[in-house]
């Protein structure tokens, strides 16, 4: 690799990837180590890793939880190289995926309900302290070891590069559609924002038989939303006449936007008993007036990724309906430029790093 790095000695298996060293978020080559494959573990060579907007927040410490050096990446697909003696679900040669987290307690109420994503003891794929006390390093790297419980099987029909973003962007929109009952054929779904999450919400919504309208501040995105992604309609949220005309016409809205914005206009768009579900994470808190809720018995809800059972269900549903992310595949040495472009929303709609062919020691 172009830059020398000191190999950490916490674990016996050498690994390498790209890490940020400080809040600049600049990524450079980094050598580290992974644990040996335990009896319940699956080890795999990473072939692809999606770039999520939360990676950008993480490496710049914008959420205040970064520990450096920080190896991001939680939309990970690879090929199994070794399995532990008690592993039953996977074998060498299988294609597998890992998402936002790699451990949970498996004993709390949430874990018992297949909601490991809401476990108080969740350990994230990047930047968490693992059960052994060492930091977790994510998928901008060549190799990963993970308990089989936190791995999903990638169906044979699904390409690895297009599957990777489903492990975060895909399940982040699939889960609330299912949980909040916004998955019934004929329902009218609004999708706020046309990015990595939004374009997946359109695809899943259409596969579920919904009428899907994209709600955006940018009229220029109309053709892309309707002609390319298959949305049924397009609503410009800055146009008062369009907003007024759409009042009370949506069964539910998935709000994917991470920039500060108002919720009250969205509540005005949903029907009585309608739901506005937030999956984006704006830097500033929302303002929410009670009138917008009580006049129509409306709901603002939230959702974060999905549990392991639901993530596998989502992947299988996507394979059945030929759903993958729209991606731009990049070499690993382009990653800093990709992150700069992501900051400007200059990607349709997800960067995916070709780890297998471009990350070399």
C-alpha cells in the first residue's frame, strides 16, 4: 500500500483497509488485525462495500462517537473462506452480507423479538467497542469475521455490488413499510428525498403494489424519479399549489432527508390516520406542532435499519423482485473523491467500492 502503517497486535489475523485518523475524515491505507475464527464465526473476504452517508458523519465525528483510527463501511458483501466448528447456516464459498451491526446481547426483550437492531448492547460494525474490548473496523477493508447470527445469505441471482447497499439503505426503508402497515397494494406512499434511501423506497414500494409519489424540493429530479425509477407521480414541496392540491391524499410518507426541514407540511399531506415515518437524521431537531397530529389522528414515527430476520427477508424479497441499488462502482483509491461527491449529493444513488479488485496490501 502507498502509505506505511503500524500493524496492531490485538488479534492474530492480519487485515488491511482504509481509515480516517482525525476529524478531517480523510481516508488512507491502514493495517490492523481481525480475531481468529471462533466456533460460531464466519470469516469472509470482502468483495464489495457500499458508501453510506452515515460513513461521512462517522469519519468526521459529526455525531461525536468516532474513535480513531476509524475504518468505516457497513454495507458489506463477501465470500466465505472459513466457518467455525458449530456454524450451521453457512459454508465456504457462500456469498454473505453484513450490515450496520455485528453483535448484540441476544438475551434482551428486543433480541428475543428479532429486533437486535434495538438492543441496548448493540455493537456496530464500525467504531464500537466489541465484546473483547477492542474496536470494530468496518468494510472498507479486505476481510471480516462475524458470528453467524449477524450474517445474511446473498441469493444466487443477486449481484454482489448491487446487493451491498441493501444491507443498510434497503432495510432502512423496507422495515418501516412493513412495520407501519404501509405495504398494502393500492396504498399511496410518499417518498421524501431522492437519494440512496429514497430510490430504494420507490423500488420496494412499487414491488409491494403501492402508488408511489416522490416529494422533492428539486423539480429537475422529476424525470429521473418517474421515467427511470418508476414513481407514479412527483410533487415539488416548494410549490404551494402542488402541496395544497395533494392535501390529505397519502396513506403514509417515508421521510429519508437528512437536511433540516419541516414536518408540518408533510403531516398535511397524509390522510386521517396517516403516518409520516422518519428514517433520515437531520442535524437539528424537528419542530412539531400538536395541531398537525391531533387534527386527523396522525402519527410521526421512526425506524432504524432492521433485525437479522427482517434483513434476510428483505434481501430475499429484493431477489424475488429483481431489486438492487442503482450504483456507481469505484476503486478504493477513489474513496475520498467519492465522499466529497456524496457530500454534494453527486451520485446516483450509491457508491460501491470494488474491494476484491482494487484493495491490495
